[in-house]
C-alpha cells in the first residue's frame, strides 16, 4: 500500500513541538472528579500491569527511506560507510546531497514493514526531530523501542490511517508513505548548522490518537537522514557531521542529551 501525503511540507522546519507538555504516562490520563474539582489532586503512583510479549512490537520498523526515482536528479544519494555513532544510535543513515541554489522538491519514501494490525483502526505517524534525547521523555510501555527524538523539537510529518483487521494483533501489514522535501528549507537548516535529521514511526489506536494518549504508542527503531550542500561528503566529514550535535539542539529547554 502506497500513500502520498502532498501536504506534509513541515519537513526539516520544526517550529513548534507537538508532543511536549502532554500527559503521556501510560496513555490513560486520569479524569477529574466533579465532586473534588476545587481540591488539588493527591499524588498517585501509577502501577502498570505486566505487558505480554505479544503486545509489544517485535519487528515494526521503517524498512528504508528512499528518494522517489523520478526526483533523483534533484537530490543525489551519497555512498557512505558505517559511522561510529554516539548514543542513541540510528539504525541506518541515508546521506543526500542537493543544490542549495535551486528551489526544488524531492520526495522521500518511507517503507514501513511488519506493522502489527488490530481489530481497531490505527494511526501511523512519521515523527521527525533534529535532536535526540538519551533518556526517553515519554513513557511508552507498549513499545520495546523507546522514543529517542527530543520532545522539545519533535514534529509530526504525516498521519496515515491503518484499517482494522479481523485477524487482530496476530497479523502484520506493510505500507509506503511519501513526504515532500523542499530543498530551500534544507538550505536554511544547513546554514543554521543542522545537517542530520532523525525519524521514528509511531503506531497507536485512532481513539488514543484523538484523545492525545500518546503513551499507548508503539515505536519503530531510530532512522536518520544526513544532508550536504552541493556535493557528497568524504568519509571524514560525513562521520564528523553525524557524530556532532545539530546547533539547534544546544539551547533546547530541559535538555537531557
């Protein structure tokens, strides 16, 4: 299944965090009691039951991030070698080069695999951030992979419906989603000292998404895209840029990287 999201132009222009300051604990925020609405709530320690292995995502991931073949004259895919990354580590790093003097649009294709199906309708999110956090700031007990994106910089690039299945959680599905990449916005980011961008896919029930119960999310492993002006980097520059922190991350509030 291939889905094109032509409206997802927020890529690489994170301006307002979408998940920060949201009550995400276990995805089930407590409801106020009308009889004690004027009384400050007592501190309650949430106790979560053990999560069966079948309820955690085992293989759900972004299988690949590629360029639409018709747009490869706009952005070049660079040959790279493995980089000794700092923690947290991206599973894969795609390196791209583009012409900063031309305003063009390329399309990134996110191939999702082993999406666990459910009898309920689900929402798949493509999340992006320029910054990482060593300690997840959101508790996601239903997911073995934890949120590595910094919630003070995170953006949702696209939301996609995953239809319910009569097979419940026992089956999986695949889908490819597309996000447009505007090179003039990339130019602004690289000029500001940002050259490596991070992605995770998130999956949750539509009912939880509508209520902003993000703690019930299942997450994919971390992926990354590195960009360079004009020409592909040599291995030394590629390694140095990936290992260094993006400049926009240095002054984030509540920094925990």
